[in-house]
C-alpha cells in the first residue's frame, strides 16, 4: 500500500483543452511545479468546442479524461473554460477522489477592483451562455458592471499558431473597439486568449488591466495535490509530453513553440 502511494506521487498530471489554448495553463502549472511530469492533450481535431452543443462538449470532455486516466495521471486540469462550464459538475460526480480542477473566467479579481469597474469578459459563446457563467456574474454584479463578449473565431488564430499577425490584430480591433472607451478591465475567459494578450493590451492601452485565470487554476491544483499527499518527491525538472488528436508532427511542434513562447 505504502509503495502504491509512493508510486502514485510520481505519476504525471494530466492537462487538456479543446486545442492548444490550455498550454497557457500548463505554463502556469510548470512555473509553480516544475518538478512534476505533465501530459498535455489538445483535442484540436474537434476544436472549437465553444460553438458546439452542450452534450457534445460533455462527451468529448469525458473522452479526453478517460484517455488521460488510461495513461495513469494522478490528477486532471480541465484547461478549458468551455469544457469546465459544460461538464465540471458531472465530472466531479464521475471521478470522486480524483484531484480535478477546472478553469473559469477570472471575474472575481477584476470585479473587486475599487470604484465599481466596468469589466469586459471575453470568452466562447458556450461559456457566456452557460449557467456557470450566469451564476458567477450574479455573484459580482454588485461590485462591477459586467459585459460578456462572445468571441467566436478568435481561438482559430491561436490554433494555427497565429498570435501576432495583422489579420488577428484587425479581428481584435473590430471586436474590442466598441468597448474600449468604457471598460476598466478585460478578463480572458478562454485559455487560447492569453496567447494574444500582447495584442489586446496594445489595443486596450495601459489604462485597462487584463486578468486571466491560469495562475489561480495552477495554484488550486497544487493545493489539491498537496492535500491528497500526491506531490512528487523528485527534484529537478519534470517531463512535459504533448499529445494531440490531430496526431501530426507540426501540431506537436506548435505545442512546444507555444509552451516556450516569450510571455509579455
Ligand atoms: N480554450 C477553450 C476555452 O478555454 C475554448 C476554445 C474552443 O474550443 O472554443 O474556453
């Protein structure tokens, strides 16, 4: 038994997303737990999730978790706001005892800024329509004016590795310019968007603060693993393995590039 527990500690952490976006969360995990091993799975073949029906997102999410569990992960990070919104409650029921952490838009720190700020939440259509987001909004509507902005089409740029091009800049400008005068902060409510954060900040200007939930999610996973006694005892750098449902070498290379990309 003792040996089994010790072995469990040395298992990798599973992280998945509808595509390459969840690598923004993986980076935060790796920053605070570099000695852990990770398996990152991106379901790029079925991306985007954010414009799919709820039942389909749930089915895909469960398939992703099952495939990570088969590979012996000791915990799972749902590094996708859309999958979390669609399925996290069901997942907790299905996998009791598994350290399982989802991500939701970082509305709390944005809304709790002083002076009743106006907050723009950028996310997928599915996330904005979901009950989870509605509940989150209700919790903070006393503190801030909250505008939900569905951004269909934005994740596709990141999926092709385009995070700096003129076309993505133009797309963001069209999307954001009607709001920029009135908002005080922007929440990146989709894990693909931190990869275009530099462009968003450029368009928004220094006055507008940008929030993203990746770091909070990583810290929550660390807490959960510590509480379960599942942190590795190794020191040194762990291994990061990338898998993608497109099963093409270019996709794995894109994952590595995004993982190492210089962060603004
Ligand atoms: N990265 C996903 C999220 O955080 C969504 C992208 C998509 O598949 O639509 O919501």
